[in-house]
C-alpha cells in the first residue's frame, strides 16, 4: 500500500506551518504502508495541480492532506468538503476568492472515504485530543480536500482520500493568548496513529460510534 501525505507551506502572518513540518517528520513506512511526503502551496488551484501530478506519478492507494487549523485544540479528521471558496484572507499568491464555486460540474459536497471515526479513536488511544470535524472551512484546506474528491469522481475512481486539520505549534501562540497548541512531536504521533488506522481499516467499514465532532 502507498499513501500520499501532503502538508501546506506557511501562509498569512506565520513563518511556519505545522502541517508540512509534521509531514516531513513522518516515517517512510507506517504499518507496512509506504509514505510519500509532499509539500503543497497554500494557493487556490495550484495546490490541486501539484497533488494531481503526484497522484499520476506515484499512483497511491490513499491521499491524506494535512492542514493547520489555528484555534482548534484537537487533531480533526474532516468528514466533508464543499464546493465553495471564500477566503477570509488572500492565499500565498494574493488571490482571495469570495463565494466562488470550485467546479461548476462538481457535486455540492463530497464525503471522505477515510475511516474518520476509527482515526479519531486511534489518535485518542495515543493520548492525544481528537474529534471528527464536519467543516473544513472555505479556505485552501477545504479547497484541496474538495479538489482531490473531484479527481476521484472524475478520474481516479479507485483512490481514497481525506483531510485532517492539526492545531498551532506552541511557538505560533506566543502572541496569541489563550490559543491552544500542540507540539510537533505530538502532531507526528497523531498523524501516525491516524495513518495506522487507515491501513488497518482498508476495505472495512468505519466504526459506527460517536467520536465527537467540531461543528
């Protein structure tokens, strides 16, 4: 099995992004699966082109995109992506879409193929906070999750994919009082636990349980 794991570069006022920093530190093999690591730009459109090229090149069985969610306290696998770009800030190329569909011929929303409840349970078993999220936002994180699902719908029919948000790093909240954070080491442990759950649940249905959610 091969899993493509992506992380965004820094954006906004931050000089670091925990997503790519954690992805770079993942083991090359997790639970018997080969891990392919990829940095992607925090840019609408371009991030999808980079991921598409990697899917064609690497032919992974799964894609797991990782992104930063400042203000969240937990690692949060996302359940759904929506066909909607609405940037609260501009991306790294200065583009700020407002209420814009991602694809005119795409579904209004796509649900992940990943076992998000099992992933959450595995992360909690590793001693870390986790919850299923039902909103990936409307910035580039939701954009790439939707774009990969669109690729599955239109082209890569056997691929399975999803997205997980992770909190700020401690160094990012020095000037952000009362904002939660998680260490890079814990990010890596949490992502590793999530990937292990993906491998173990391959071709199996997700847990039918309540694992919490971020509304």
